């Protein structure tokens, strides 16, 4: 069952990315949706799951602090690590490309841990595994959209976006398979999820949201963002029934 679900996560992620590529002429609306979706994943999925997993050893306040640390860490990576790894002769195009790769890479690592979460959940019980799997499948489609958008938005080409999308689609499969060889404590997994919540809040709030309405009517991109938040909220609630 975990392997079958792992294959399903591949197709869910890949189809989401293909959707973003097909409708890239409406990229501002997709970016708005992606911003809402990625923020929704952080608030409605990652943070609650981090609190639940870490509750045995960590307080809610500590989990919140870890999320804040993730936000700050990603900000430092984005503003200093990326900036300091190109010379004054480098173009803005190169800087944007590095930002896109950093964001897409973060999503891929997150997808890997999605797979790890599925595998570990099935180690607990089939029922818990299915609940986690449904939640992952629901937002993997958005992960595919977000991965492609981060590359295209930052001056990446279609071929490059497809390469990153393929990596993102493979990541949860690798994550599931990896759990055949190790286990993680719930506390460690909770810390990892809290960190990624901080990463995603930064990506959504400081990168995708501003770019989505930079040169387009604010009302439509705002509506797309609200739809992204609502869709992820409903999907995650249904997945946990």
C-alpha cells in the first residue's frame, strides 16, 4: 500500500506541474493561487501536524519558535546566501534563477519528507497511513504547481521547470522507500515540519504574493489567493475526517 500511494504522489505532483505549464499565460493568477496554497499548507497542515507530533516533548510555544526560526533562516538564505554567490557582473536574471532554484529545492525537500511521513505513518497503522497519504496527495498537486511557478517566475525555461518538476515528483516516492531502512522519532519529524512551515510562509508572503499582483489587477490575484487558501483548507479537513 505505501508503494502504491508513493506512485500516486508522483502523478499528483507531475500533473500539477503540467497544469501550471499549460496555463502559464495566466501565470499571475496561478501565482496568486500558489501563494494561497503554500501558505495554506503551512497553516493548516504543517503547523498542526508539527504540534501533534512534537507535543510529547515540545510545547506549542517551542514549535512556534521553530517555525519562526525557519522563516528567518529562509530569509537569510534568500537575501544573503543567494546574493553573495554571484559577482557584480552577474545579471538580475541569474539572481532570479538562483532564487527560483532555492524555492523549488525547498519544495522538493518538503516533498521528500511528505513521503517519509507516509512511510512512517504506515509503520504506526494502516488507518493513520491512509489519512496522511490522502492529505499528501491532495496538496501534492499544488506542490507541482508551486515548483513550476517558482522556476518560471524567476526567468526559468520550460525545460528547466520540467526537470525540477520531475525531481519534485520523484521526491515523495524516494521518501516512502527510505522509511524501509530507518525510523524517525515523532519529535524530530515535528521539528522538521515546523521548520518547513516557516520556509513556506516566507516563500508565499515575500515571493509569490508580491509577484502575483506586481503588474496585474489586484482584485483577481487576491481572489486567486483566497481560493488557494480555501481549497487547501477544505482539502486538508476532508482528508482528516
